[in-house]
């Protein structure tokens, strides 16, 4: 005989998993940076470059921040990368929470 509580617990677990996934940032939920705002990185990692599509000079990781100073160019935005990068550069726009 199967307990009536098993399907109910499974349903509750499924609802919890769906709620957690809905709150987890992803590329689909990421946003463009707002000039003048210190934005949080939602990507797993985000390269900081010397110019749009330029040489790599550091990496920001999810949860680290970037002050968007502008301008924008070819899908990249200029600003200050905090954390261990701690310098100005360009990052691909669209990866902020």
C-alpha cells in the first residue's frame, strides 16, 4: 500500500525546486548595465578587456561588481571593475543582474 503522503511530499519538493530555479539568475534574466550604476555580474565569469573585443586583462565572477561609466561600443560597456581586477576596462554588456 502506497502512503498518501508520498505524492504530496514530491509535489512540495517539485514546487520548491521550481521556486529556486525561478530566482536563480541566468543569461535569460541578465540585463544591460545602467550608466552611473554599480552593477552585479550574473554571468559565471565576465572578461574585462582593454578595449571592445580587446586584450584580456582580468575576469569578474558572479556576484562581483562593475561600475558602468559608459560609453557603449559594439555590445561592450566601459567602466570600473571592482574586486581583484580593480581597474577600468570594457566588459560585454548584458550580463548584469
